[in-house]
């Protein structure tokens, strides 16, 4: 495995510098684009890594996975009355579909869906962003994980479109708490900083029928784990989900901080990181590395 990662690193590293960082979030605009790392955690908790795999970065929309898991643990199947499980086919921050479908977001990984999930968690936890932080610390076995306040404040300052989604859901009766409170929690979740190693270990339960070896805890039931993986496969990569399924063939979730998690059910969890993004908002080198990885050893779930 280590030899394979080293080969993929050498294969992809000439592409370093292609793409552009997420400059619409001012605090992310200054991130060095010349970074690239991979980490893989197998179902025996063995870890393999290469490059900048220990460099912490802003996980951004990868936090939506943990946000969803927290809500599933409290709401179970009732959660799906407020959020759908269909691909959207529109940009992740679209308002048009939300209006047309009476305030029910298509899935938990577009912004409106993640905000609806955040609203549910706001109703369950006295301090939702601390609950999230403590949850990922436990999953990663890393008590040092924390949110970057400058990134969270930067995102909150440019919150208008997310606020519009939340108020639109509130108008349809699908949002319970104060919008500004939920947005604060949501942006702090996005601003969590984790490394590839942290994230590969944190999502290992998705490759292990819901059981986390790091936390020694059953995080989800096997059935719930399958549901989350299916959503990752259909809706985890913004408008590149179809292409990602075609090229990579694994459940995955990206964030505009440059990270991508992927899951090989029954075998491995993976995280790749490189901040420069392709036109779809996914890590340019991350997608290339995962494509190479699955082609080398034929891991596609399809």
C-alpha cells in the first residue's frame, strides 16, 4: 500500500499548481495551493500516508458528513421527512429548487440540506459546534482538533445566500431555530481544521459497517452506514458526482478547502488534500489521485 501511494504521489505531483483556491471565502484565498497529501486507513486501523497528509486544513463541506451522522443518531428515519435523498442536479447553493420543492432540500450535502440538518442539531445540543468538535476529536483520536475562528467569521460575513436558504425553509415551516444561531454553528463546523490522517481515521466507520476502531464505538448501524454511503455516491461531489462515479467509482465527499474523503466499503477509508480546485469546486489533484488509485487496484464499488 505504501509503495502504491508513493507511486501515485509521483504520478500526480507534476500537476501541482493547476486549479485555483476558493477565493470567494477570503480566509481561504491565501492558502498555499502547492500542497498535496493522501492518507488511507484500513479496517484494522493501519494507516498509510504520503506528502502533506499531516497538514491540517479547513474541512468545509466534509463537515456535512459528520453533521448528518450526529442528526441520524438523534432523529433516525424521521430525519428524512425534512431532507430528501435525491441528487440535486443544480449548484450546491441553489435557491430555485428549494422554492420549487416547498422548502425541502434535495439531500443533506447541498447547502440548504446541511443547514436543515444543522437546524435539527441546534434543537438537540446546547452547543452544537462543540458537540461536533468533540465528535470528530473522538473519531480521529486527536484531542487537538479545533475550528479556525478567522475562517468561520469570514464565512459568516458573507452569509447572505446561506441565510436566504435558511429563511426560505423557515417560510415553509422547515426550520425551527433562529437563522443566525444556526449559521454560526454551521460555519464553525465548516471551519474545523483536520489533516488527511485525521479525516481518514474519522470516516473509517463508513468502511466498517458503522463501527469506529479509533473510538471503539458503533457510530451507525450497518443499514444507516449503507444509506450514508449511497448518498455520498450520488450527491457528495457537487455537480461532479456523476463524473466522479464514472472515473473513481467510490462514495466520496469534497470540501472547498481542498479535501476529499472516499470510502471503499469493507476495506478502507481515504482522504486526499490539495487546495487548488477544478471548475466544479473539487480538488484538482485530489480527483486525479483518486482516479489513479482506483485504476491501479480496481476498487470501484460498481
